C-alpha cells in the first residue's frame, strides 16, 4: 500500500487564521444597545437604550447575546462585567399601541415565529453563552429593581444596590418561568423559596438575596459601578501571569450551574413555549406589569422623562 503523502505548507497554501474580534470594532458594532469600556483587561458591558434605563426589546435581547459571544472570543478581555444603566435593571418593555405592535401574537403562526426566532432563537444562546462559552470570570452588577435578573445571577460574582428588588415577570404575564430565571432561582435560592417566588411572583429584596446566597454584596447605589471595577481589578491580580488560573477557575466555579443548565434549561424553555402556544391570552403586553410593580411597592417613572446618564 502506497504511503499517503501529506501536502507541504507551500502546496496547501493554508489561509491565515481568522483574527480575533477587536474591541474597537465590536464596541462600535453594539454601541446602540451595549456601551463597552475596558480597563486593564476588565471589560464592562452596560446595557442601555439611548444611554437611559434599558427597554427590553427583541433588538436588545439579540444584541446582548451576540455581544457577549464576541467579547468572550477576544483574548484581551480577562474579566467581564455585565450591568445596566440608571436606577433599574430591566423595568421597561415596549408598549402595545393599536396598529403599531412591536410583535404580532394574534395567531398560532405568529406565535410560532416569535418563539422560534426571538424567544428560543435568541433567548437560549444568551443564557448558554454566558455560562458555557465565556471562559473568563464574570461579574453581574445589578443597578436596581427589575426582572430578568438571571443574566446577572448567572455571573460568577453578583452584586446589587441596596434598593434592588428581584421580580419574576413570568407569573404576571402568565408564562411558565422557564427561560433561565428558574435555573438561577432554584440553584441559588433553594427549591421552596424558588417555588414561592416563581409561582406567586413575590419580590425578593437585596437583603434577602444576600442572606440566601444569591448575591455576594449589597452596595450603595452611588458606588455600584465603582465596586464592579474594584472586583474586576482584584480578579486581575497577577495580570498575564494568572491567565491559566482565571481560565480554570471558571470551570471550577460554574460546574454546579452547568450541570443544572444541562439538566433543566431546554426542558424548562420548552414548557414555557408550550404554555405560550396553548394559552391564547398569554402575551408580551407590558400592561400586565402594573400589578407586579404595585405589589412590590415600586414606582416606575415615565421612561420618556428620564435624562440620559452622564
């Protein structure tokens, strides 16, 4: 049998390696949804809408997941901070206006499209990338009351402001809590507390979150971003002489969360989407949120009157 002869480098003419993402390019690409800043290997991703508290829209939903993925592939990033803008985490959605609905949900076909392209299509990679694909330590910096806290809770470290109140929005809109908050609540809060918070939509205060082990620190509002940077700098101790340490610490820290995600995430998401397809009155109409905020005792100001962050 003739020996296989491998092509030489000159014969193969192998194309150059695809370059790593560059901060100057992806920070500009996502700036309308995520403002990025980097200091000595620590990168902060600050979600926003016109540099004001973010409006949770399909566009932002998609951008955050894609931005996290690119940030994770840039070797210049050694620690990632995920945060929001202003005095809330996620508090605003897009209002329903007659004839101007941002998403059609009137038919099974429309719901199936939304489920496939937006909720499952963007929602699953957003959570999975954050936990499985970001191979550097992450810090969730919660800037105040809101929902969709799973993004911050799934980070390796999580801090929040003193006035933070965590809410599971699903119960108020009639959705199964299946798109990631179930993972965060059950993993960090315990089964009975998680059941209570998800089934009844009960608010969780900053002090409760600290006592239950959901967050590492409760920080005065005026220092919340500064404290995120301080933690990032502390993790960066040793600089490039600790690359392997930071890389493998992520594996050690995330093993319990990865296990729960592998076992429960896809099934929970499927339950939520079945619920969405079978309960005709369930929709993403944010009018349903009024009762949630009222129970939590939180007044949400008119977004249009809020000034951009300085």
